[in-house]
């Protein structure tokens, strides 16, 4: 394929460089996040130590987490995504290969269905636990 605009670029080299750069970039982002989080904790710790040495009240945690999401919500979201991906793969591979390779899409689909079932069970347990917390003591 002769491209007049990018005729000097080797497309095979680009095809090889893209996944390598994606992996290296992902690793660099992860390392940066770890280092920055460590630095943030170190500064908060140092601030507490200085306050204690001066006899000042110890500052509260600046990072106030919002209400904790119940674990079923993450499983429900992941289950829906995997079920959708599995269904799309099943349909696409079945249409492409005439039905032979469509079975491979069932793997993520059934994993997604399993996550949805686990989310349903977790939600029932969460609701039962919250019901016990709210009920008056007997």
C-alpha cells in the first residue's frame, strides 16, 4: 500500500511500536501513581510529626473518603460489561465463521453471568446486614 503522505514511514515498525509504547506507558503511569501516593503519605506523616513536636493538635486526614460503595455494585458493573462483551463476541464470531467459533464468546459471557449472580447474592446479604443494623435492639 503506497501512501503519498506517509510514504517514508514503515508501517510494520509502527505496528510493532504501538503495543510496546502502550505497555511502557502503562507501566510508567502505574509507577508514577505509586510514587506520588507514597510521597503524599510521607508529607502527611511529616506534618503530623511536626504538629506533635510543637504541641499543636494533630491534623485530621485531609483525604476524606466518600461513602464506601458496597462490593456488589462493582461486581454488578463488571458482570454487565463482561456479559455484553461475551454476547457481542459470540454474535460476531458466529457470523464471521458460520457458527464454529462463536463458542469462544461464551467464556466471558458466563463469567459475566457469574459476577451478576454473585452481585445479587452480595446485595441480599448487604440488605439483610443493613436491616439488622437498623432494627431496634431487643
